[in-house]
C-alpha cells in the first residue's frame, strides 16, 4: 500500500500487510516491554515496603531489580542492533527527512534520516537458490551504505523517491561551487 500525500509533501511506502503489523504490535516478544514496565512498577513499591519491614530481604530485592534492569537494557540494545524488517518508510519534503519504521524481534524501532543523506533509489537485482530473479528496493546512502525498503515497493515508488532525493540541494556542494566561481573571477586579468 503506497501513497503520495501531496498536501503534506510526503511519500509513504508501507508493506502490503502493514495493518496486520500495527494490529499485532504487542504480540510475541513485543509484549516484553510492557510486562517489564509493569513488573518494575510493582517491584519498586514492594522493595521500599520490604526494606522498611524486613531489612534482611534487601539483597534479594536488589538482585531482582538488577535482573529486571539488565533484561530491559538487553532487550533495548538488541532492538537497536537487530532492527528487523522495514514495514513503513515516510519521506517528508517539509522536514527534509525520511522516517523508517522497523518491526524487530522485541520492539518496533523508528529511525529518522535527513533526505540529503540519500544519493539514490533503485531496485537491486539478485538471484535466489533456484535461479529466479529477485528484486529488492533499496535506498543508497551518501556514506556508502543502503537501506532496504518495505516489501511491496513498486517501480513508481522508486521513481517518486528519485524525484524527492534529486530535489534536495547539496548545500555544501553549492557553497564550494560559489567559492570556486569567486576564486576564478578573482584571478581574471583585465586588460
């Protein structure tokens, strides 16, 4: 499901089953974050109450709270490293940024990348084990990396993204061009 929102100056690309991904936001391992939050909310008052009434239980409560903290931190870092599959990409001309939404193992992550960091959009061609041609929609980054777009991205989307990317001005390049032009005009001999 791909659409262009002209009034807002943005282009949105979503997986065909995007609605299912949003509806199942807190299923499977995605439920870990709310469960850890509730457990932490319960453990803190119990720890305070226990520390006042049973001081000998403080080491046990410290151990439980440390385990909760380490589990939450591990899930957070794992979610940042293993982002998962892109389910939505939103290109906003007004903000000059692309927002990528990934559905990962334990959480959805959202990344924002300035549009001037992209140099192109293309369909990467490869072949699977059976020899069939496979196309993968890709955004190429200025620093040499790439971003895989959601499944269901069409050639029309690629063309729209190329137009959006090309419309971004390279301000650094323009400044160097103006400087080079100024230097040329400064060395011109007048007869």
